[in-house]
């Protein structure tokens, strides 16, 4: 491994200055299901790996000089390279805001995928960032010139945390305290809910506690912890949620959904059960009242008032249905946190929704171009198209890197008594269970096919339980075979099927999850306006006619390929494919059942 920045980047083999985050949590009463480290899991094929590899290459190719230009300009340093444009420049909406997220995403890609170039770029960007701090540790944030202090600072911290823990960038941990010290005079004394654009300063104190708590644990600097507690959105959000209330309607969707990641860290750090209760209540509200069939929510970035047909109304009143990379980041983190916090889960609600969001929102985004054009809103109106955001380098350019780099975390979870298999996609896992090293490989073409195969290779025979997610959407029973023999294991839909045994090297589990079409209504007032689902995947009609009426729900779909179906509409053949296969075609997501 050739690394040019020895002072900042230490090789993966070198001693890490910072213990991994797992040293702070995992298989404890607060987190009975441990999330694996990035280094434990690799994607080895399939649709998620394809997007993962393309985006890793995309973020690796960004110009360091351009990314650092606005930081150097603010610091009065020579600043080479072209302006970035859009939100990112000196006169942009939030100058330099996403740098920390690009650093974070690259560190996560490097940790799972093992590409040294990711860690090297992380080191170079952190070094470049550090060089702009100056004697007062001011970073890019300046009074009166940047209204988004907390918002930007949170991303700085995320990048530095991941640079320190995943890329072993030696200087990154110390930079956390320096950056906090340099911005302290700009930070609000008290936390507050989001305030509208017309009433500045508009900022988001309440997105910060997650990274503040983590930075506090890494550095031992109590200033982080104090600020984290001060900025928890208790009164306006977590308290009413924990009491079973609904504070969502009218709120800005993404910032409040990502605030639930701060509730997760508050639960892990403070141990107050109200944070876990708030997360579960928010999950219930999101999945039963707020979300489209894709798993997206928040038309025009705003949570709707339930039971008023507002999701249906939004199909014709806007094309901005779901702020996808940001919203998917929040939704996947929420689901993973709830999986981690649920001891011996009795149902698969969190994991099923995680799968829904992954396949139909983040996997379905238009790939970014190479000059700042990124996906932002998903559109669910009739004759929709996938488009880029109107401004370059938006918020979603940062969360796109993080959400996709986090794919390996969604697959498997580790419990005291065994392993939970949550997502069916080609992959490799290495873990140690009760002292025995275990390798698990998953081979599958799911969801193009119904089956998946797990091959278990413990270093020596080892007894533990493998829990397989049996999704809620199954219309016919799952079948499970062990080394070719069908098991009579209870495999009820919406539960985990448990296989306990002494595992030997080469043991094979084959799971068949029969997928079939079903419909899901847009909301409770419009039961006849439905999305078409097949297993976890939302199917859409390609190039629907420019007709005024909503396309009728297909009644006689004929399969023409693994994931392509055709319906005859009075002599006109219309093709149905997964939303995540759509590229430049127009498409329709909701159909009329009546
Ligand atoms: Zn966004």
C-alpha cells in the first residue's frame, strides 16, 4: 500500500490511535443486536454492489482542490481549481457544507471494500481541511457569513469521526476538539426546533447530538457531551413521541427523521428509554401514515397530516415526493437502530421496511453526473421522470455517499446466541462467535429470483442459531433446506426462522421466498389508488400513454423476463419493471383499481 501522506494516513496495518466505535457499544442490554463493522461485510454482487462500486468510483474521482477551494478562500490561502458551483461556493447556499460527508462516505467505502485509495483520499482531504483552520480553528464557519453553522459543523464531525475510526487518519481525532473550540462562539446557547426560512437564523441544532455524543466518547472532551444533551429535541419531538403522540405533521421531514439518529445515540449514551420509545413511535407513524409504497415520505419535504388524503393529493400537486438520498439515510439508520435495540425480535417490521426503502428509494436514484448534478427528489406522479436537482452539490450529494457506503451494515446483525440474516444479497461476512471465527457467504440473484443460498464456514464446528428474516409480504410459505434436506423449521411470514445447530464447514442453507404481485393503497382515504409490489420491489409502468386518467391496475401481467412484465391495454403493450430499473423512461407508480 503506497501512501503519500504518512503524517495523516496510517496504513490499515498500523496501530489505530482510536478504538473502533464497536468498543463503545454492542451486544449490551441497550444494544442486544450488534451492528457489524464495515470491515466485516463485503458486497460481492447484485444490484446493491453495482451501485456501491459505481458511487465509490464517483466520489473517488472528485477533485480535492475543487472540494477544498472554498475552505482555502475563506482562510485567505491560495485556492487552485475551478469553483464547484451550486450550493458549495463562497456565495452558495451553504458553502462547503458536504465536505465532511464526502470524507465520511469515502472512509466507509474504504473500510468495507478495502480500497486503499479511499483512505488515502480521506487523509488528503482531512489534511487539506486542517490546513485551513488557522490559529483560531475557525474552519469555514464565520459569523454572519454562514447561516448554517450547526448543519455544517455536524458534517465536519461526521467526516472527522469516520476519518479517525475507519481510515486511521492520525490527526483527525484531535481535529474534532479543535473544530468544536473554533466554532463555540457561533453556537446557539440552547437547542431549538427548525425555524422557517423567513425567520433566520435558520439552522438545525437538533441534528447534532448523534455525532456530538460519539465525538465525546472518542475524545473524552466533555464539551461535546454537554452540547449533545443541550441540543436533544426533547420538548418538541422526543417527549411527545415517547408519550405516543404525533408531532410529525407540518414538520420538515428529513431533519426530524435524522434527529432520530440522535435519539439512538442518546439511548446508547444516557440509557433513558424514552429515546427508544420515541424512535419506535416515529417508525410506526412513518410506516403506517406517512410513507408511500416506496418507503419514501414527506412530499415537499414536509410530513403530512394523516387521514386527510394528503399523500394522494400530493400525486397531482407536486413532483417533489421524497428527498431521497437524505431521507433514505435517515430511514435506513432508524430501521437499523431499532433492529439493534430489539432483543430477540418477534417480528421483522424494522428489517422489512429497511429492505423496502433500500430497493425502492436509494437504489432507484438517478446516478450523479461528474460535475455536481445529483438526484434529490423522487417523483411518484403519473408520467414521472428521474431528474437531477436544480442546483449543484445539494445536501443529497453528501447523504448519497453515506447511505450507499452503509449498505454492508444492513445485511447481518450479531446477537449473543447467533446471527440475524436481514437482507438477501450476494455478500461475504467474517465474524467471531464465542471465540470461533466464522465465514458466511451468501449467493443469490434475489429479487430477480426467489432463492438465496448461505454457506457457513466456521473455523471449527460451532453451535449457534442462524435467524432468517421471513418477510411479511409472502403470499405462499417459505421453504428452507439445510444441506439439501427440507427443514420443518417454523417460517411464519413476518418473523425470523431460527435454525439452531452445531455448524460445520460447508453447511448450506437454501431459502426460497416466493414473490408475487400485491397492491398497496396510497392512503386510507383512497383505497383504489394503488402501487404494484412484488416481494420488496415496487413495479412501475414504463412510458405510459399521455392520458388524463390514471392508468388502470394491470389485470393480466405476462412475464417476459425475470423482472419484466407486460400488460395489454386495448392493444397497447405496456412494460412493467422495478422502479430501480428505470433510467430515462417516463413511468407511473400508482394505478387505479376501480
Ligand atoms: Zn437532501
